C-alpha cells in the first residue's frame, strides 16, 4: 500500500510537471516557429489575433490558452542575431477542462537567438515578469491514465527539466529585474489541499544580483503550515559562486513548530557548500539540529550537531556537537565520528532518589562508523563496521572507560535462522569506584542503598573486562579488585571470572565462572551478651524469594511455554593464607582465623556419579528440585575464647578455653561433615571437647589429660572438682549436661559459655530442649540463663530473702514470635 501510494503521488506530480512542460513547451514552440519563419526578416511584430490563430492550430486539444492582449516582437541586432520580446496581458491556461487553471495579469519575457551553421540557438533569456498569478488544480486528475510510449525524462532522447535548467536556462537567464507573483495557489490531492502565496523578485546590486523569494501562508490540509523567505546572491562574473539563504517557519500537528535556516554557496552543480540549522518547539524527541558540509560530485563531507530530548525513559536529553561524517555516494560507504567533549547526556531524576547529584554525570563519547553500506530493495540490507569509546566521570567518585568495536550486517536472506542479523562486538571496559563512601552517600535513601555493615566501608573498587560477543555467543573475562576498609571491617579480595554465552538448540545459554581470592577480610559480628537476646538477622525486602520464579516464568513464556536453557555457573572461593579471613566477636579474645576452600556449581555441572545418584534417588529425595553441587571445607583456626568479656558477672575465670579447630566439610552428595575441638585448661587437667559426625547429627566426645571417664571429665569441666566430691545437686547438673550434649541440645557457643563459667547448677528438659544454668554472683544471689536448640532465650536473677524464701525475676524471649515476657515472683522452698 505504501509503495502504491508513493507511486500515485509521483504520478500526480509527474502529471503536474507535464502540464507545466506542455504550457512552456507550447510557448517555446510558438516562439521557435516564429524565429524559424521570420529569422531573416529585419523586424517583425505579431499581434493578438495572429497569435490566437497560431495557438489554435498548434496547441494540444486538451490545452486551452487565452489572453486579453498579446504582442510578439522580433528585433534584429546584427546580421546573425535576433531578439524576441513576448508580452501577454490577462493570459490564462486551462488543462483537461479545468483540472488545472493558471492565470496571470501580466506576463513579459524574451530571448536572444543567433544562427550558427544554419541552425538557430538561444543565446540568452530576458528577465521574466509574471504578475498577479493564480493557479488552481486537482493533482488526482493530472496523473497520466496510460504510460506514454517513447523516451522518458532522463533517458536518451527524453526531456529532463533539471538538465535543461542546468545547461540552458539558468546560465543564460538575465535575472535582473525579474518578478514572479502568485497571489493564490490551490492544489488538491487525495482529499488534502495545498494553499499559499509566492513572490520572487530580482535586482542588480553592483557586482552581484539579488534574488528574493517569499512563500507565505502555505497550508497542507489543516495541520501543516509553511512560511519561507529566501535570498540568492548571484554574482555577475561568470564562474563565481552564488550564495543562497532561506528562512523557514513551519507548523506541524499538535502545535509543533519548526524554524530553520539554510545557507549555501553554489560553485557549480557538482560543488555545493551548505549549512542547515533548525529549532523545534513542542517536539519532545528533538529540540535543535545543525548540519554543514560540502558536496563534490560523488561525495559528501561535513559536521552535524543535534540536541535531543526524551529519547529514553531514563534519558532526559542527548546532545552532540560537530560529529564528522563522510559519505561516498558512488560506493555507498560512509564514516561518522564524534570526538571527545562533543556528546553530553542528561538523565532523568527519579522521585525516590533524594540526592539529585547522583545524575550529574559527565560523559564523553567517541563514535566512529566505517564501511557503512546499504542496499535498497526487497532485502533492505545494510552493513557497518564501528568502534565506540565512552569516558564517564562523576564527582571524583566514579570513572568508567569503555572501548568497543564491532560490525553489524542485516540481510533478509543472509542468515534465516537468526533473522538475517549478524553482529560482532569486541571491547575493553575499565570501571573504577574511587571513593566507595561517596557512592554510599549518593545511594542512601534509594532502592539501591548499600546495606549495613558494608555502608561503613571506604576505599576503591576496580573492574577490568575484555571480551567479545556475536549472534552465536561469546565470552567476557573480567577481574574485580576491592580495597575497602572501615574501623571494624575490611574487604580486600580479587575476583577473576568470565561470562560466556553459548548458542544451543533452545537459544543462548549463559555460563558464569568465578574464582574469589580472599586476601584480607575482617568481619566484625554484633556484640553478644548473655543478659540480652542474640542479634537478629533480617532479610532485605529488596531481595524477593519469588524473583527467580518470575524470571523463570518469563523465560518459559518466551520459549512458547517451555523452559529455555538455564544458566550454568561455577563459583570457587579460597583464602590466600591462613589468616586471610578473620571473624571478630566478643566471644573470643582475638579474631577467629578462617580458611575457606569452597566450590559451587550449577546442578548440571555436578560430577556424573552425583547426577546418577540423584536420578536413582528420584525427585522426592530433594523435594522435586535439583540442588547445586557444593564441595570444599571451611576451617576455623586456633582461637582463645574470652568468655569473661561477655558479661561483667563472669569476669573472674577459673579456666582458660581455646578453640583448637573447627572444620566443616561440604561433600558433593549433600553431606556436611564436621570436625571440631575445644580445649579447656584447669589447674588439675586439660579437657578436650571433640565435635564429630555431621552437621545434622553431631557427636560430642570428652577427653582429658590425665585420662578420666566421661562423668569425671564433665564434673571437672563444670565444677572443677572430681565427681565424688560433688554434692547431689551438682551431680544432677552434670548428668543433665551429659544428656543435653547427647541430645544435641547445646550449641557450640553454649558449650563455650558453660565450659568457662563458674556455674552453680544446670537443669535440662528433654521435651522442650531447654537448658537453664545458674551462676553465683554474690552472697545469696545467682544469675540464671539458658535456652536451647529451637527454643527461646531466658535470663533471670534468683536472690535469697530469708531461710526458705527466694525472689525470682526472669526475662524470656520467644524464638518464633520475638515476644518478650518479664516475670517476678516469690518462691518458698522447704525440703522434707
């Protein structure tokens, strides 16, 4: 439909051109006839009646020409030269019964002829005066009904109006004193009308001629308007360039406006210097544009500038200045280059970003497009090679340098499997965060805010990446280095990795490999106090568990309801030395050194024997989900345990405790094996608490030097005395402790605490899993604290008021609801 519409428009314009050509041709034929017949006459004058007779004889049948008064004079200037003068008053031309009507109140023109080789030729055209003109017509009625046989315009033997104007008319036209006026122009086409006025005048100004053109009140339908004013400075000297200046004011639908200025210097038809500037109003996408350059024969070179607005949801403005271009028209190749300091981008400010400085970016671009080619036709193909550089600076907090090059080829039949699009991208990227503290401040209060405790870090981050991609995949190796620290935290690490895209039958599949080298990392845990609840770990609401499911659903929809190729990944984490990773806590006298050798792979990256075992176990073994493959060890090194620093009531220690080691081994089959040892030194013995087995079912064993049985070791561990020296209450406490250990009701931290606290008694409820220990802190007063695996925490004070009367106060916090219950009561105790 679009091609048919364009064809109809061309046909209508061709018809209009034919009408004009026929009218002009008829006048020229009449003039040439007069010249041919009366060339040898010294002088001749033809009146209105004789001209009507000649027009009626030679004019086409569907073309009517009439006038009120007319005269044609032939004047002899020398033996072989003549001049003809034409004056017509009230002339009107009607074509096809009114399809086109053109009238002028006054029409004056002339030409000079000479004879060379018995053939007349035109030597000059006199100034043209056409005043009081009115043209009205319907372009739909002017389109030729049938194709015309014979030579077409531009073909050998055909007539080209452009060639005639370039070679015959303009070089020989004496424009001084010319005046053309159209008081009314009305053309209809396809239900839309063109209305306007036109005035053209010329005058001699010394060494140059001045041609003025005014086109006013031009209307295309009801929503497009144009006002145009132009001047041409035409030098008298032959071969000198003439200049053109045109001002245009236009109106578009929706109250959009365009104001443009065109300046040109025409040396000749194959050498033109031009400059075009335009400003736009009420058009969000574009605000201003400028282009200047030179056309020489088959090539165009120059500079282009533009100011855009609202080009993207997050881009408010896009401006570039003096981007160079070069186009070879014969080879259909071109180059576009935007140098540094020429392109600026303004980003939109989002309401949730309180700090507007976040978007004060200062980028510079350098874009070069080489070997640009295109092909008009059914395939509508194109090809281009390009390279692109971007440098981004932001308030001394961020620097980014990108350098990419590549090619794009689009041909309909080139590669049907990929929609005919072939592309390749190769490049390097260097991104530096110079001051992480500035980035934290800029993101504070936004959805991208840095969470605690990382928001206290200061230092730098550097990312290097280099790689390439095409429509069939590619790879992007990268390296990330962090040098961040704060008063209580430190993060020095290097991440080596690579992202790859591999095309499969189901589409592109991403593969990610990461190696994390922990060089110097210090993590400080919140303070733990036996008199308060342990610190809570709350998940960030920005990380939704359902996000992965949403993405999977979108991927399935994109593949017609079938899940596309999922990502494949591999992560390895290693410490570079024994003390590279340390965990600081008030439970220990020094930071805990941690050694990590950890490997994580996606489910399809597991060893073959693991996949076979998972398949044999069936989907019910893992709840229908295929777990990833993990293996490696996490080891806690030798660390003194400073229980006295936990609470002021436990500052006087009778024993020293040391964490000798604690190893967690992650096995490919999903097992979690543990191997730990806690050493407690008493004046009389050294006690070792061994934690073995698996994380789900740990086994606790007690050893001592000198050797002793388990009951004796527990008695010495809790009370510092042999089992036979304990009273009945202390023996019951030792038995409760042994039962709690066997039931895995005690955590490692609770064992730390009990092994280093001068406890008075201990009770264990096997049904609830609650362990309560009592510590004497003064005469008649003891501190009670406890909890259990899966149970809440409890802290209280028990004070003796009288012989059999005790005051008990307790603070209890539920583990599930986090509710706190405070109670106080008086207890009367009497033993019988």
